């Protein structure tokens, strides 16, 4: 029997899922008692009020009225507002947002940021990326080894010289080596590198544009690969050449206004951080089960015995028979002749490496290629997705959605204080932190 289940400590109920690494879900860690909910019963009754947690289940309490129990047998829908802490701003460089740090570049850089509704919003001042030194606000993660970041960014508000984009750099010094790609205030796509500390900037592109773009930045050894796309179908590839980077780098989101006294504002839809093994609020990486359920979580490890997940689903194992596909970044539209049931890996270049998934970890996946033998690929930087089998029809009573991007089919539900237990028809029992659940709806026949 194919099962997916949280590991149970001896003598107790399943333990709560591990530390939430999905950015939005991690910040939405307020108690369930502080959340607003809309309850729709099977007979059409609608109750709106405060969600209350209890040992045996939940209830919704309208203002000035008695609480109404959440009875799963009579439930049509339960929609929950994001937890109160889902949007939080900070100007303190020492504050960690679930492992993401933030701080100024250069002496003039300053700013603030928040996460709300799945978007990273940054407001910053600073002269930007210049030959004499960099200044702006940098929301970043410290990583070792190869990694890749993908995000959609809009045109920054704040003037022509404003800049919003992705950057990898050696440290927070104002004149260190870096590679960056982003959008200016006039909509142009700008990519720059500084190959070594205090060297002059080298422009890679300055393409005209007028709208939001998808950006991709990958660090591979001492080189950076950059790309941008309007649609996500056709990518403009750039090579940053060799950079004087150390083993540990900083990778993240930069905003600058182009002037020390002015402020620019930009919004990012973070999609995925590959190689570093961490998911962002856009719901990638994600594991798709054979019934179509989506588990938005990074890979911790995997082999012939199953695929073990991290993030908010830490301790969960997907057995080989339950896995359909792993998507590290948003995949391109399927091309004519592409077989979604054929096992193998789809590469960033558009090539397909046919073979069975052999192993996986937080940074790489290994596919047993029919032609080349075992082939190890960078997850999210080189491999876009890995397929194991086709997705079949789902047979479920409910669909449960989370702020992190998961959508799980459930044959039955059980509630408790701080968690929701889901019985998946294909995979078995899974426990979801209630703080990350945003919707429970009855599935259509």
C-alpha cells in the first residue's frame, strides 16, 4: 500500500510538521484563535467569524453570537484568512525571516520589506550598482555551493534609475564581486557583473521593456548564469563569465532607488530557490502525486525507498509508487510530442533526459539515463522538473489548500488544536499545520 505519513513518536499522535521553511507559511505562524474564517455548510448556511481551536476540533464564532462547530460531515467549505503575522515589515538587518536576512548595501543603503499575499514587497533607497560601490536594500540567503533563484518582478516605482532584481554576491561589502539581473524604473531589463572586488562593472544586457518579467539567476561554481523572459516560454540567456566568489555566497533580492535621498518600491513573486533546498512563497519546489495532489516542499533526500520532504512537511516520505512529478521551477508549456508519462528530467535548455529517478537531495537529482547512465543534475538550475509517472484522476471528498502552495486531495479529515489531519486516497495520512491552511472545500463529483 502506498502511504505518505508523518512519522509518529511512540505512544502519541503524529508529531507536528517540522520547521516551516516556506516563507509565507513560516510568517503566518499566529495561533488559529486569531484568524477570521468563513464556514459554508452543505445546506448553504454561511457563518463568518473567529476561528477557535479546541482539543476535539474547531468552531467559528460570529461577533456577538455563539460559536458554530466545524462539522466535517456537513462541510461545504472553510476559508481562512492568512494568519495575522502574514505581513511583517522590518528594518532590522539582524532579523531573520525563517533564514532570510536583510540589510543595507554600502553606507547609503536603507530600506524595509514585508511578505504579504505571497509577494515580497521591498522599499529602498540607495544609489544602486555603481563602479565606486553599491547601495540598496538586500533580502538574501547565505548559501554554499551551486544554487538558483527564480522570481517574477514588476517595474519598480520611484523613477527611471530605480532597480529591482536578483543578485548573487560574495559579501555585503559595497564593492565586492557580484552578478545581478533586474528591471529598471523605465521597464528595461538590466544585467551587470563585477568580476572581482573594486573592479569596474560589466553590462551584460540593457534590453528595452515595459512590464513585469521572469528572472532567473544561477550560481555554478565560479560562474553565474542569468536569464529573463516575458512569458516564461522563451528565455533570453546570458553568461556572467567567471566571478571571484567564495564557497559561501549571498543570493537574494535587491532594490535601489538610484539616489541616496529617494525611495523606490518593488514587488517580487518569489517562485523557487533551487540548489539551496528551500521553497519560497510561490509554491516551488513542489511534489505532485499520482492523484494530482500538490505538496509544496523542498526535497530533503530520496532514493529507491522514497522521496523525503523538508520544510513544513519535514518527516514526510513519498513512496515511489505515489510519485508523479517533482517541479523545481515553473515548467514551460508542454510542447507537441512531449509525453507527460515518460520518466526522466526536463532540462532548462529544453532537452529531455529519459530515465528513472535514482536519487535526490536538497541540491541535486540523479537520473538513470538510458544513454549516459547515472546523470546528476542541479535541481532548479539545470533540471526544471523530474517525472516518474503520469497523473491520474483524483477520488476525494475534499481539497485542502495551504498558504505555501500545497493542494491535497482528502478522503477524510480530522481536526485538532493546531493541525489538520488529511487522509489522501493515494498516499495515506498527512498532518498539516493549521496555521498554513487557507481553504478546505468539498471536491466536485
